[in-house]
């Protein structure tokens, strides 16, 4: 038997390839389906099943395209009612894959259709649990996402279902089973996931707070629901796409791979009101960009930030990319359902500038210069890191306005006041500054290198460090 984890760092997402005796199954595939078909072709395997652990909120699955192109059957557990052909497996049902067996374990809680898949090898030994968002390494799935779609359910009710699922379906399994979850650290589908992406179930029973044997259901509900931050705005939209279907990946790519010269790019922008999304590195963006463009660098957590910060998933988008990276950008946009790309600027920002078009820039300051200014002038420091990062350690007297909630909270920024903006290393602060500049806020100065550079400088007073793990 072959089991391979296909991990995508940008989404902190794990898809899986399983093969036995010439038959293959894919679990929770990403939108771009061809890599899975190419993997099966390497060993002349036939993809028989596409298993979905639940209706994903943080990405658009490739299940529909993959099933259509490979002839595989899409499999969901109980309570799933999508708008396309699928096989609804019963709780406890066993499906044959070559010489291996895959048992369906319905585990409601994260969502009501959440299902784990327990794999036995050719000798009949249970070896792997594909736990979806039910069980992570160090955490469990948040129980508030399905609540947004099914109004009669509360987070507490879902947490109660999750408690029962873990105790009745997962914890009785053998300690030597390997847990393969759908996500790792960095995903918004849980609170405190480990950076490890697999583990033995026995170790999770010892170390995962949610699997404590002395925990009552009420204690579990309290702990699992405590400290949940609002989910990114695009989550419900992705769920709907996964339930109802979507344009084919090939169609989305064909539409978005239109190379536009500067005049055509400008015309389309004016006619459609498209968001101009510049995906270059932040240090390149600040030195020059198309007016009103926003920067979300491709070399970062690109797709989740797009989903979090661009409010309308159907918003038309025009792209500025580094040379040769347009296809990569479009692929990553499609993973979170942003299928409205109308094309990209041929020749990139350099072509725009060479055409004599208007440009803009963001003021930037080094940590060294910031320290000098702070000795003689009272400055307003704006820290756009997450709240727990800020509480852990920050510049004294700084204001915290997390980038995550800029769309809800930006009106507290005064247009006629100068702010010196930083994040951890410079990625998020440039995103923040670009969005605010597009909204007419021109008095924001980016602190190059972020809090890391501030700390290394040593001349800017910061608060005493508090370990993030002690913060709620």
C-alpha cells in the first residue's frame, strides 16, 4: 500500500494519495486536479474514489473536476447532500480499494457531514486515519463554521456532537494508527494546531487537550468554543461552491490567462471596476505601483489573505505578477474561489512604467531611522499583527489594528494623522498600507523589516515578552 501526503503550505492543507493493487483514492484534493491524475499515471493506477471528509470552508476542492476527468466516484459520509453525482456512504460502511479497505466513520461536530476514513492494509491491519477537520495534531476542528450555514445549530451544540464523535469513534481506535489530518498550523479551521502534519493516535491521546479522558462534555464544549475568532469572510462562499459546484478549473485558467498590454489593462480596469491585485514582493511594491493597486505578495500566505481581505469573492480582478508567475497566481486564487480574474499585465509593472503611465509609491522607513525620530518626536506606531502577537510583545504605546479585520475597523484611522505601520517582517504591513492608500489614506509610513527589525535595532522601547502559549 502507498500513502502519500500532498501538503500545501499556503493553505496549511493536506490532501492524500492512497494506492493499493493498481487502484487509487484521493482524499480532499485541491482545485487543480491534474497533479493527482499525473501521480496515479506514474504507477499505472486507476483513481477509483475521491473522498471528501466534509464540505470545506477554507478552500475549493477539486473533487468535481477530478471525478469527471478520471471517472472516479465522489464519496461523502452521512448528511452530505451536494448538487452533483456522488456516493453517500453509510456510517461503518467499508469500501474496497485494491487489496485495502476503507471504513467510513461518521464524526459530526466540525460540520454535520464530517467523516473520517479508517484505512486497513492488505493484511487487514488498521493503519491510518484520515481525520479531515475532526482531529488535528494538537487540536480539533472549530465547531462554529457549520453554524453560519445551518441556523438551528449553535457552536455549543456542534461542540457536543464533536465530543461524542471523538469519544465514540476515534479514541477507541488503536494507539499505533497514524493520524493524517486535513490541516496543520496556520489554518483558520482550528485554534492551536501543531506544525507537525501527522502523528500516532496514541500520542495525540496523551498530548491533545481535546482528547483528555478526564474531561466532561461541558468542559470540552467550554474549551473548544473559547477564544474562537471570526472566520475569514470567504469561508461560507467556499462551502457553497463545494456543495453546489463551480466553473471548471480549465475555464477559470483560460479566462484569467489573458495577457493585456498597459493600454488594454487600463481600459479593462476602468470599464469593470476590477481590483488591481499586485502580487510582487512587498519591498518591490513600495518602490512603485499602479495607483489604487493592492499588494498581496505571492510568496506568503497569499490565498488566505486574498480571501480574508477582498470582500466579494466574485469581484473582477486584474493581476500584476512577476514574469512567468501568472499561472501560479491564478491557480492559487482558484483554490479559494476567486475565479473572476480577467487577465494580467503583460510585461508586469515595468511595462506600465515604460509606457509612461501614472505610478504611486509608499513611504518606507528603516528601524534605525524610526528609532532616531522617536527620540525627538512623539510618533504613532501602528502594529497590524494579530492580537496574540501584539500582546506577547510590542513597541511601547503602539496601537494594535490587526490586518485580519481591516475592513471592519479601518475607520478608526485618521486621514490627517501620520502612522508608522509595521507587522512581524514587512509582508502584512505593506498589504495594510496598500489597502488604506487605495482608500485615500496617504499618511501611512511602512517600517521596513517590521518588528523583527525593530527588535534587532534595540533602540526602540518594547514591552516585556510574554510567551504566546500563556495567552488566550
